[in-house]
């Protein structure tokens, strides 16, 4: 389940299940989006990106969906593994700028 | 080599100390960045260097002084910091400063200011 509060929103999923992490982005002029994974004690690691002229992009075990109508981005992880446990950030770049705007992050906990 | 290397990994300093954080990349990237990340928060942009020139300063206090001595190196000089400056400092690089450029991050320096 998902919880929101004073701490990072947390999504707990059973190992082997699919995970869906959601992100509401802020600017309708954003035209590039990235998902990053950050493990404890490490810097953010690139997972997958998508441009605004697409609505879906697939990688290895991951899929990003973009809904520009409601300014929503999601990251789907298939067959979630313990190594997927981390904090996931979405980031947007507004067209014509070079500044990443990071979302608040979601902690993914994989239960054995 | 697709790594961004940051040193030191951990740093404890007093408010009167002067210290420097170092960042190195050998990917031929011409854009380098400093980000600050507080616990349980997303990274916040501090500085952007493009072709060794400072192109963005996000209104960072002058007690943080960036330096880009060459295309592979990025430093962040620290002086008279405050306890609220304690955070994870992340360096990143990209091929150039442009939309649609992926950032590659280092593992960060965890800074504690006493």
C-alpha cells in the first residue's frame, strides 16, 4: 500500500509483483522527463526517460507512461525484486531551460 | 567509464573551517552541476558550469564558491558554513547543457557542519 505523511511517501510491494510509482509534474511546458532511482548512500541513477511527444516508453522491466492532459507521469516496474528497493524521483525539464525540477520522491519497499 | 567520482564521501567541519569538495568525470562531458540534497528531499540545483564557465547560480550564499579548473574537474569551496548547510552534496555531469540531456550523478559528499 501507499502512505503519505511527514515522511517520504512509501509504496510497499511483494517481491515478484508489479510496482507503479506515480508523479504529478508541475509545468505544462515541460517537455522532457526522467525517472531516477536513489539507493541509500548513493547518488540518483538514471532509469528511463521520455519526451513529451511520446506517451509510453519501455525499458528492461520498466515502463514510463506520460499523460500530458493531467500532467501525470508513472513508472511501472515488472516483477519487482529486492534490489529495486530505493527512493524514486521523477524529474521534468521545461522546454528552453536546462533546469531539472525534481518531484518529492517515493520510497519503494520490496517485501520478501 | 561512466562514473562521476566525488571526494570525500563524508566531511565534518566546524563553522570557521574552510574545506573543499571535489568532483571528477572522464566521460568528456562539458556540463557539470552541484546539487544539495537534504534528508528525504529531492536534489536542489546550486550551480551549473557549461564549458568551464559558470552559467547558472541558483542564488546560493557566497559561503559556497564553485570552481571548474578544467573540463573534468569541479570543486566546491566551503567557508563559514552554518549547521543548516549540513546535507548531501551531489555532483553531476551531462554531455552539454541542453534540454533532453541525462544527468549522471556521483555518490555525493555527506557534509555535517558542527
